[in-house]
C-alpha cells in the first residue's frame, strides 16, 4: 500500500465533503454526509501510519477539523464487538489517544436521492460501504486495492513476536518503477531488476541494500525464525546440512567467543547505515586503474583485465572439490590471524565440505546481520596445495616449466623461481615445495573480511579472482601511522603477518587515502611490497594469490628463506649452515641484480 497516495485519497474525500457542507443548501451536490465514521477512521489510521514513516510532518494540519472525529464518533460495530470479546476491550483500554479504530465489514451505502431535474450519471462499478465513498473522490488511486491493503496494516496495540521482523510498510512492499530507478541512479548500480516477489515482501532497506551492493546482498528467501523453538530447529537443520558449520559453531563455543570479530561488527553496522558495502569511510578514495598489460615498474596497485584463454577460469571451488575433495584446508575466523590468540589456531576441514558451508550461509544469512554471527560465522579458508597435493602440484609444475607465465598477468617481472632455486640450494631446502608455498588459494562466503596487513619479507603479491566478486582496499606505506600499524612475531609456520593494524576499515572515518577496486572474475590485482591491504567478499569467492620478488624487492628472498627454515625446525647443523650461507646469499642476489638488465 502506498501510504502517501492512500492518505491523499482519504484526505481529499474528507475535504471534498467539508467543502460541500460549507456551500449553501441550494448549491450542494447530492453527496454522502461527513458522518461516514468508517471512512474517517480509515483515514485517521492511514495518516498516523504515514506520520510514523515520516511522510506526514504535522498531524493536526493534515487531519484538520476531523482530528477528533475518529475517536469521538466512530464506534466499533456490534458484530466485531461480539467476535472480539475481552480481547477487543483490552485493545480499547491500551491503545490510547492514537489507537486505530477497527473497520467493520463492508456495508451497503445509504441510498442517496438524486434531484429529478438533473440527468442521471453513469453508474460506476458497484462497491460496498465506504469503498463507494472512497472511490467517488479518489480518481488517482485504486480505492479497492488501497483499502484491502490498509486492512493488513497492524494497529499499535499488536504485539510483535520476539525475533520477528517489524511490519512491512506498504511503500516498501510495492515500490513503483520510478522509485527503483532512483535507487539505481543513486547507487550507480548494475544490479538486475529485483525479482517479482520482492515487491510483496522486501522492505525499503532491502531494496537499498540490493542496489547498493550491485545485487550481492538480498533478503533470505524463507522468513526468519520468530520463536526460540523455530530458531533451535533451524540451527539443527543447518548443522545437519553442513557438518563444517556445526564444527565451526562448536569451536567458537570452545574458544569462548561471544561476539563477532571487531572488523565484522563494524562492517555489519556500516552496511545498515550506508546500504553500500564499497562506500569506504576514508578521507579520499582512488579507483585502481585497469590495464591490459603491466608496462611499468610497480609503484602503486594495478588491476589487470581478464585475458583471452586465461588458464585459471575454471578453477572454482567445484573444480577443487572434485579434484582434491579429501584434502584438508585451514578455516580462520580472523584473517590474517592475530599472533598469540585462539584465532591463530585454524579449524581443519575437508575441501569438499566447503561448498555446503558457503551455500548454507548464503541462504540463511545473505545480508550479513551482526546478531547472526554465532549461528552463521564467516570464516576464510586458506589452502596451499601446490607443493604437496598431486593434482595441484602438476598444475604448478606446468606453470613453472613455462617460466611462470601461464598464471601471472602479462608483462609482470617475476624472478622468484631463479632466486628461490639459488637460496634453497645454499641452505638445503627443497625448491619446488618451498616455492609452491608462495601460492595460496582462498575461499569464503559473502561478508568474509581480511583485516589490514602488510605482506612479510617485502613481497609483492597478486590476487587472481577466479570466482565471485571481492573488494580490495589498499593504503600506501606512508599511511602506516594513521592506520595504527604495529609489529608482532608470529609463531613459525603460522599464517599470521608481522605487520597488522588494529583499525577497522568500517569502524569510523579514517583520514587516509585508500586505493579501492572491486575485483571481477578473471581480473588480477597486483599490490606492491609494503602496501597495506584488506578485502571484503561480496559473493562466494575463489582467489589465487601469489607472493613474488623481482629487482625492487630482491633481498626479501633471504628473509623468506630464514622464515621458512624456522618453520621446518632444522637441526643444529642445518641451522649453522643457514646462518653462514645467508650473508653470502645476499651478496649473490645483489650481484645478480646489478649484472642483469632485466627488471
């Protein structure tokens, strides 16, 4: 129901009646009198509901002389009094001054005698009771539909079930095309038109969130549970549908987690306020430029467009679940995890369990509500299969034999393989497994967040988006002080980073300059060494990330080899060899860089 249209229709009817009564009796047209209390009651209710939604500023001006009529002159019909009994008496006692007067079943209108001298008007379609009265003066609004929808608006005395969503305002349930186009223009959205059933049950905020996220966040198809019993049943059913989800819930309980991570809480509140997940609360935002080929030295983030014949286009979650379904991966509720906390200990899960987990979250909590986090926690899955899993290793070796040109974006300078081979030979590490650990696959549901961090060992990194859309925000190294960066020492072999930030990207306005891009499937984002980065998943995603080195950050290879040696728990003799070889390795890398004309 369109409350503005309905209030206008009722109000114009009342004002027309008043104007007729103010004329001399000889000039009056044959119209019903102002004593149609049901019309007044209906108008009174519609105006008050419209005022609560912000569509009417001054109730007294809108109601005029009829402000007191519904309360004083519109009695409850006897038939409804008998049916409601004690419940009706309780409503009369508790609703107060602004109570909505119940509307009786339609009654036939009182006969109106026409003047014999006037020609009879065409007979309109027959309507009962105040439907006929309303239709007589509401040419711009279909009175029958408006009235039927008005009956669905609950009164103030109605008690909502705990946990149930509030009543839908009519404007939210039946938006017109003009309103939807305004939303599309406001958010510059590329989202398709909402489904047909959306106009019946979506709220205004649902439409704003849908267009603000380019169609990524929409309401769940099934109504949410209204009682604790229904909630418990839903939890049981989803645990059966996704054993991984049940395990993640148990792990949250074992770790004593009672709320969502700070980054996720900030994002949920930002989503409610702005309805636009990519509207970053920072001083300045620069869109990352898109290019077809990297032609310059890396100084700032670059997005490389999708290439024809891209090798990884079919490597989504379904591919890896089919090829390596029994392989184990790590699930983190915070990524990168915080050193020394329970978030640093991942939950191990089979790869073929991820699709059920992600689809369950997308179906049951598609709008990422903060209160639902403990029931539907957002975890990021990190998996490094290219040095150990046979299928993944074969694919990795194909790229290695092609001088790492099959996966990397065109024009990228990457000397990691040559220098890793030299370093592993010097300190006694295996070349292919160690180099394969620099490539990581990530999976996750919509709303999964990586917090601000800097890659270790002065590494560059590129992120190839295989499936879904993912927003990345990056900050230059000069922004470290504003971002509150701090250093910690992760445990050997941990996926935690040395440099992280305690600042939540969506927690409040940052006086910083952000570089932002929404990565589409097939695109690759290249981030230079030393840059801060974080991400937000807009859809279920699969991303392949590779850390690499070239002339500009070559000495970081030594730091990475030292870090990997600590994770291998070397013996005393191997440790002594490493300590003696690292200085020589640095010199060799420096000389190789100076004698090479490559970048």
